[in-house]
């Protein structure tokens, strides 16, 4: 796999101000925090970024801002997905992606296409993309799972398909992908809690939600696994299990925004239909962040 996408990636949130505008100052602090704590790459405009609530103008502003802030210090992956294939291809053609390094594109959601429909969707993206593509299988959100056969078919169809972010939790399918994939095709965990077992089987890293809050720990965990030190990695993984669970009690990204708010880094603001976590969840997250220590 392209070395740019091996290791610890983070699915960045989009912080908002109390007036619901994008908090670029807060976003800059989060980006700097990722860089300073040994994360390997950034993923912007994913589900965790509340991208469905962003305008076309805001999406381009975020791409421009993050790429400028990073200034070549780490790769930047841009999420571009839809259940309308034409929307994805038009966005790829019309957005300025000149400073980005790859595109992450989710399996079409809600429509529940067949495996052939999923394959043709991605082939249409491949035809227009100027950048490597990372597939993204997350049936808990999309309503349909891309099976191993379709993933492998796409991996073998084009060198532009760099890998897949797998968040199905189906280890039978994951094992088939790892067994039969091309050498340069990477399997990336899309679930913090499954990072370690997936890497033990041969995965190349993670695109993490928790890394927004604890980048140093996620980077260390991922790098230990990459180096084959699974004894130390397992100990660290177990120490993070409480926050992995707590971040999703009231959904994502409400949990991670609450965790960051408890450190004073951002305002605890989401755009509807998402709302902040309830008080009891906030207290759990704040306590856990205090235990782990911000940036740890």
C-alpha cells in the first residue's frame, strides 16, 4: 500500500462556534495536535466531520484550510461520498483537490445497492479521480455491506484503489480480503476497538475517531502493532477501552466533541440533527480524559 496511508489516521471532527459557523481556530488547534503527537495522516470531511451538514463552500474552505495548515507535513485524505454516483463524480471534478493526497469514499448509503451496483459506483469514481481512492465499508451507517468479493474485485480492477477502511466488524470477510488482496492494497480499521485484532491479522492501521481526543495514545498503539509488539499494544489497548466505549454512548461525533470540550479546546456544538451528549455521558468522558490526560 502507498506508505502515506499506513499507520495512524484520524477522522477529524469539524468544530463549530455557538453561532454554528465553522470554528477554524479550533480546527487548526486540532490539526496541530495531531501533527505534534505523531499521527500519520488526516482524514477530513468524513462522517465524524458532520459533512452532511456542511455547505459546498464550507467543504472547500475546510479542504483549503487543513491543507494549508498541514503544509506538507502529513498526507490529507478528503472524504467524498453520496448515494448518488453523479454527485460524487461531480464533486471530485469540481472541488480543488490539488493539495490533497487521496479520496475516501463511502459505500452508497440508504439506497441499498447490489454488489454490482457498488462495484459500478466505484468504477465511475475511478474514471474521474485524480487521486488514489480508499474504499469505505460501514454497513452500520449505509445499510448495506460491500462483501469481500466486491472489495477484491475493485482492488484488482485499478491501481488507483489504494485500500479499504473496514468498519463492518465481520472478521470472516476481513480475513478473505487479507488472504486474497493484491500486495499493495491496504486494509485499514475503521473502528478503534478493532484496531488491534485487525492489525494482528495483517491490517495496516486505523482511521480513528478517538485520535481526535487522544492522538498520542492512538499513534503509539498503531505503531506498536506495526512493529509487531503486540504485548505492549494489548496493554495500551485495554487502557483505552473505556474511552472507546464512552465516545459512542450518545453517538459520534457527539462523544468526541464532548471529550475535546472537557479539555477547553472547542465549544460543545453540533449541527442538527445531532445534539450534544447528555450530562451523565459528559461526566464519564471528562473523567476519562482527565485520567488519560489530554494529548496522551
